[in-house]
């Protein structure tokens, strides 16, 4: 899958183990790197849906249009499809099989 980042600062952090460790600590940094590697290796978002440890799902409310994967509770890696227009199923929902590019938005506690 193609991955872009919301900011160049975030891209530099995510591509440097040293910067990830400094910002998030070694455990969360390792999980961020693992999730990014899983996303990069997938051909579409649908493949990520088959990874139970990632728990990929679409968010609701003010984060509608955003998806997330688990890191360590309560933190999640947030991203959105980088397609215009968004690939939709005929029923109206996001077509995960057609999502082949994403934009990483950041790491957040979506429950707080």
C-alpha cells in the first residue's frame, strides 16, 4: 500500500527509530513501526482487516472518514484513505478492497 504522511515532521519521526523512541518510548515506537510495516506490505486495506492484532476499524463522530489500528491501549495509529473520490461500495460504505493508498495522521488516544 502507498503511504503518505500528514506532515513532513510526522514522516521523519515514523521513518526514524531514534525519533520514534524519543517521542513515544521504545514499546509504542516498536508497535508503530510494526503497524506501518504491515500497512506498507498490504496491497489493500482489506488485508489489514484480516490481522486480528491490528483491530483496524473505521471511526465515528468527529473522526468519521478516519480509520485506526491498535498500538498499546489506549493509543491508536490514525489514518485515512488517500483517494479522491473515496472508493465506496454500492451499499455506500468504504470499499476496503479498493483502498491502496493511505495518509498517516498521527498517534492518538481516541477514547480520551
